[in-house]
C-alpha cells in the first residue's frame, strides 16, 4: 500500500494582497498527476485546506475540481482530509455524506454522540476512523482522522490537578481513538494517525504560522501517538520536518511558501509505502515552484544601491499571476520619506510584484523601527512587544508572552 501525505494548502491565500490562485492550481494539477504516477492508494491532507474559515467560492470550486479529477483518474483512491485551525469545522463537515459515497472523507471537527448520559456525549470514533484499501481492494489500514482540536473538544473534568489540562485532554482523545482502531485492526493492517497541531520542538515560520492550543506552553509531546502507530501524518507547520527525531512522525509542510520568510523552504509531499503494518519506505518528493520569490539585495544595502539593483532586474514580460514576488531590504540611518514611491519608480516596467519593503536601521534607530513599518509587515507578537516596551520599558515576561499567545488564539477561533 502507498499513501501520499500533504497538508496546509491554504486555498484562497493572499500574499500582501496578491492572489495565489494560479500557484494553487498549478500545484493541484501537479499533485493529481503525481498521484497517478505513484499509483497511490490513499491521499491524506492534514488540515488547513483553506486559508480562512470563510473561503471564497473560487477556492471551493478549485477543491471540488481536484477531487472530481482524481476520482475519475483513480477511482479506487481513498482521500482523507481533516480540518485545521484555519478551517471552519461545520463548513468542512457539511458535504461529508456526499463525499463519503466516493471514498472522499472530509472531517472538519470532533463529533460526540447524544447517548443520554450525564456527560456531553461519547466521542464518535466511527466518524473519524477511516478504512483505506490497497490495490487488491482489501482493507490495509485504518486512519485516525483527528482534526484540529479546540479547547471545547476536550474532556478535562476528571484529570489530575497536576496535569496540564489541555495536553492531557488531547492525550485522552487520541487514546480513545487508538483503542477504537485496535479493536478493528486485523494482523498486517496498519494504524495511521493524523493531526493538525504544534508539536514540541517543531520549527515555526516567522510570519505565517500560529502556535495552537493556547500558546507555546501547550506544544504537544510526540508521546500522544501510541508506539503501535505505523505512521503519523501531521499538518500545521509549513516546514517539512520529522518530530522528535522519529522517522514515522512527520510534517509534510505546505506546498507553496505562505510568507516571504518561507522562500527557501523545500516544499514537498511524502510518499509512504507500507508492507503490511510496517513502513517500507518514505520518499520526499519535491514540489516544483511555479512562482519565484526574490530578495533584493541579498543583504541590506543603502537606498541608492538598492534602487540601482532594482533597475538592473531583467525586463522579462510575464503574466501578472506568474510574476515573482519581491522583498526589498534597505539600510537606513533614519525613516525615509516616500520610500515606497522611490522603490516603485525603480521597478517601473519590471515583471515583479512588490510584496514588502523591509527597512533596517542602525543600533540607535533599531528600537523604534517597528513604528515606521506597515502594520501588515509586522506580526501580532512584534506589535505586542513594542507596545509593552513603550509602556513598561522592557521586554514582556515569558508568562505575559504566553498569555498573549493564548488570547490571540482565542480571538482567531472566535473570528
């Protein structure tokens, strides 16, 4: 059996106001061809299918066109997709019954049964346990399709007071799912975990990711996944990586760079081949980049040098959606009036899209540099740190930074 693991598509994403539809369509067309080339038995998409909880209709059309295409070319392909922290659980769950008829399983959120007990209901494990078949059309594995877990999804009432309630709540939920899978597994069938979460020791992108489950203090340990899981397909972090040095616990990473800081990421999908319940091989397949990302100059330089370098860029004529994104780094002694206008003038006639201008100041000006940047170029954490420094003359404590992360996550979930 062979599965393809991918995640964090973020359909509908915009980069500094620019539409990414062309890049996403090129990726999905490439992925459909790769699924056929690999003769995959299953496709696992580990969350953040969309960039927002209310994606545009064009993003839904793009997703459905892709699913229709692979269903036609690979009628025996099982597709399992889970919701991420950017996705709306209810919107992903809405087409579940229709898609299920075509072996397309979309699990947006946690479901519990109304069983008449005093608690809020038993976990609906059947909804999230998805059988996948091999080339002989025999059930070869069960996938634990656990979507992004919000605080309300967890049961923490009966936990020890010394436990971290959120981490323990996640551990308990995965424990229930694991036991339910064990009850179904026959010899030689694999148990495959899925999740969308921030794992301890994971490497975060500077601008485009968010710590989940209440901040960095709730980074999840790899121990939440049982030792008898054959493979764990994770989403949330955009840099492809192993977790806790475990070969079989992986983030696939995003298929395209979602911020300028990710331009050097090696974007990929993972092809995982099984022999019974054992992983036989894991192949990292690089995703071709359809739109380049440029950094000019490679190191911050004075404005005159920067403008000269911009004017020296090639005059290649490209359609707007194929033009490279450009980040300009300029070294300044003090805030420069009409900086953006000067940069745009130097770029006149060039086939590039100006994404951001990053000013760099000398030591004396560095502390106040943030206030001269566009708000879209600063992360919420940077704005918080600057505000704290202005009011209290120092850096926020670790506890305050963690509290801010918790509030930020709560606000995003409400939105």
